C-alpha cells in the first residue's frame, strides 16, 4: 500500500515537472518570436503556456506585447490588466498598459498607469521615459517606418 502511494506521489510530481518545463519552453519560444516581431506565432505559444497554467503573469505580459504589436490595443490592455492583477508590483505591466491605453486614445488611463509605475519605481520609470524619448527622436515608431517604405 505504501509503495502505491509513493508511486502516485512520484507520478504526480513528474507530471508537474513536465508541465512546468513545457510552460518554460513555450514562454521561451514566445519571447524569441516576439523579439522577431512574429506576433501571431508568439501569441500561440503564450496561449499554450496559459493552457497549462492560467496564472502566469509573464505569459499575459508577452501576450499583451504581442497584441500591442498587432495594434489590438484593447486586447493588450486586458492582458496587461491580468498581468498586474497577478503581480501587482510588475512595473513593466503598468508601463506597457499605459502605452496601450495611450495608443487607444485613453490618455487619462495611460497617465494613471504611468503614475502607478512611477510610484513603484521612480528610477525605472525615468529610464522608460528616456528610452521612449530617444526612440521617438532617433528610431521612430514601427508605423512611421512602414509608412516610409
């Protein structure tokens, strides 16, 4: 009887370990695809990870970045909202939600999220500002690059 219980516990922990490695693999692939701006493909891997564990702030965060890249700003806002509900101190979640709200013409909501990020980490928020200003001055947005081609 004891051997049966030990076997059941072992198999359960093995299933959990396999599921966790699969989650990690899915998120790694999603991040790589996101970096290559393969938003649709990256979304699929985010969703696979969330099918295994629906409480992953990083999976919602990546999904939000993908939706923002696809200009699905309302979906991005929803994903970033879930991100910060699951991890209330996730500064990037507030910042990215602010960017999606701004793109969706919700300037008051964007300001509130940016202020929340600033309250959580003034120094990191300053870096976000500098990066955004430099990007707009020297790099331009993807929309501008597409229009220029």
